[in-house]
């Protein structure tokens, strides 16, 4: 058995060396070439999958790696065109806007980006939104209707617990704290409906106006096209939404048959060869996934997790590193536990004493995710970022009646008035429910205080825009929760200003914590490969569940940990 393990390890090491050697060979790029990049799948705010995992078939890509390739192409004067093959994207609206910003930069640099859109199923609203930023948009033959309009769906689980005689006690602070309603309710309350409609309206306006501006149309033109929801390329061309139907080979011929550079090959191009000359180094610290206690960077299924000790240590190390001039805290988190959120908040405040810290919000920076970001010197978010949700709730189910259905009898003994809170079977007494409500209120007051301190606001000012209310980034700017709109590049520009570096100067981003030892990477690679194989064997596409990106499973994981929770309603999928 030991011989087999060492043989497998040797094979993996050799494969890794071969991959590194291949990457070290820079391909030639002829003047007038067309770069072909594939944009599809999940793009995470976390490091790429380890090289060995990629050799084993795991294709987890970081958003940063994609943006870096687009940024490199923007500078490469040998490229006459950048062809973007866009498939099903498992990302949110903020990441979509990040990609659109990068495509717009390609246009301004004269790289003539062209989008080739091909997705299955009915409706590719987000994918078309990304594609529309290109100079031209073509549909691949057989692709479904790209535009059918946005909708959202909300699930309420109260009836499930009632059916099985499971009583659930909830304490919450904030009338908009919809996570508690989704877990225990049956329908939208008036505040919940107000919030949900506001979010949908905000994203929908950004969606329509973005397409209209990119395609030279009016908002009314786009809405008429949405009402028609046609999949006919000739109809969409007449509506000025696409420039035609084309396969990849036909599109290359249309562009004048330039030399083609594949994206995988272009990744080996050294950024320095196209003019990147960093004058400083910024630390990039990820806080992605549910905020939990302890150490780690990913769940057992490979999804990123914001483990408080790991994130705090990364911030401390970056703050003490004299080679680092500023810190960018990249947050893509729906929140989590109150205690780990406080741990990271304190680490951000401590890092600020040494050098500038700028928070960059991705798809989600809500509740606990907003908590830790509020401690930064400045906060930057995309218009479509889901943020805010400054509120708290706690959940305590009672399984006694449910277990009795199966003949399970339970007896309990307590030695203090509220000790029953730690038991699983008895319902809470009225006194303990009142105590739970008070404790949740205490955590909410701390949350308000932390946001007020970080944002320079009085607690009553924070409370007005808190109450668990979820905002888009665009709305959050209006309410003083975010300083400016933009993506990761905008956050880096803000960090340059605060570090006294010229805005046009290049800076390098060093990910903290650094890569783990090779043995740990190999172990993770094998685990990720097994998870990847299991997902591939499913008879459905798990990426299109509301759990895309692991948000729902992570949400329930945080609930299972107990204590006060800082989480938004995660079943908000605007598609």
C-alpha cells in the first residue's frame, strides 16, 4: 500500500513538472492575431485550483486569473481581435459587471472584442449581458433565446417543519432579516416583499440600461425585445441585439482569417512582455464563502470558506510585510457567525494601523460579509453586488415531537433557567425565548456599533439603513454603506491613492495566505478530483441549482453551528 502511495505521488509530481515546463514555453503571437478566450462555468474569488488538480480534470478558475488574461490582452498590441466564447456562467451580477468592465477596456484599447454566445436552455440573460459589452455579438447555431427577462424565486420552509412536528424558535433583530422568514415562514411579509422588489428592480434597471448603452439602443427597445423573447438570429439582428449567427470557424473567417492564439496557450505569455512593470506590491486577501470559526480555505466539497483564523492571520502577515504597500480585502460572502465576523473585523482594524486596507465587494458582501468589510479604509462594490443585510437572527429547532413519531421518548434535566437552549428536543419556554431575543438584540447593537465605527457614522444613522435590509451596490452608495462603484481594478486604484502611488502605475497583487506546501496541495487535488468526478456523474447540472457556488449548503452549515447568525436570505437568484 505504501509503495502504491509513493508511486502515485511520483506520477503526480512528474505531471506537475511537465505542466510547469509547458507553461514556461511562451507561444509566439504574430501581429494581427486573434486571441480566443473561453468564458464559462464558475469563477471564484479564491485562488485557482492547484496545478495537479487541473491535471486531474478540476477546472475551478479564479475570477482574478480571467481578469488578468483580459488585462494582459488589453496591453498586447499584437492582438487585432479578442474572441470571447461565452457559455453558461455560474456567477452573480457583480462578477458579470467585472467582466463587462474588462471587455470595455479591451474596446478602448483597440483590441476589438467579439462575443460568440452559445448556451443551452431558455434564457441566457446574464451571459448575454456580459456578451453585449463586446463590439459585436454573434449567436452560435442552435443556441436558445438569449433574452427572456429577469425573475427571482423565494423558498419558505415553514410548512416543512410543521409537517414533521418540528418546532423552530427564532430570535431576530431587523424587520427585513429575510433569512429567518425563509427558514420558518410560509410567505413574504410586507417588509420582505418590499426588499425583494427593490433588489429585482435595481438589478433589472442595471441589466436593461447596460445592454441598451452597449448596443446603442433605448431602454424601451430592450424591453420590447425582452417581451418578444425570440431565439431567431434574424429577428435578434433586426432588433440590433446581435450581429448575426456564426460558428467559431465562420467567425474567424469573417474577421479575415487572422492567426489564432488559444487562451490556454496565451496564459503562458509573461505579463512583463506586454509592458507590465509593477512599482509596488499589494496583498490580496480573500474572504470568500460563509464566515466560520477556525482555519481553512475551502469546504470538503472544494467551495471557498472565510475561516476567521485563516483570514485574520493573512491580514496580520500582510500588514507586517514591509514589501506590501497596501491590502485589498476581496469579499464574496453571504456572512456567517457573529463571533468569526468580529474576529476578522478586528484583524482588518489592526491592519489599517499599518497600511491602507480597501474592501472590494464581489457578488455578495452581505450581513457578516459586510460586517468585516465595513472596517476597511474604503469600500468599493459593483452596482450589482448584494450587500448590506445588517441584521442578526438565531434559530433553535425542537425535535421532540418529531422523534415521538418514531417511538423515541426523551427526558431532559437542566440546572439553570435557560440551559434548555442547548438541548435539541424540548420547545423553548417563554422566558428563554425572551432571553434569546435579548441576546440577538445585543449582537445587533454590536453590529451597528462596528459598522458605525468603520464607516464614520452614528449608530442611529446606521440603524436607519440596517434592519436586515439587503441592498444592491448601487443603492448602498446612496446610503453611505459603500464609497464608490467599481470592481477589483477600481479597488486597486483607491488603494494606490491611499498608498501615495500614481494611479497609472502598475502594481502586483500577491495572494495571502501564500500557496500551501506541495503535500497539502496534492491531498486537496485528489479530494477536489473526487468531488469533480461525483458532480460530473450526476444526471443533472448541479450548477443551475440555487445552491450554485455552495451558498445554500454553506448557509445551513452556519445555522448548524448555532449562535447568532449574520446571514441574508440566500435563496435570491435573479436570473
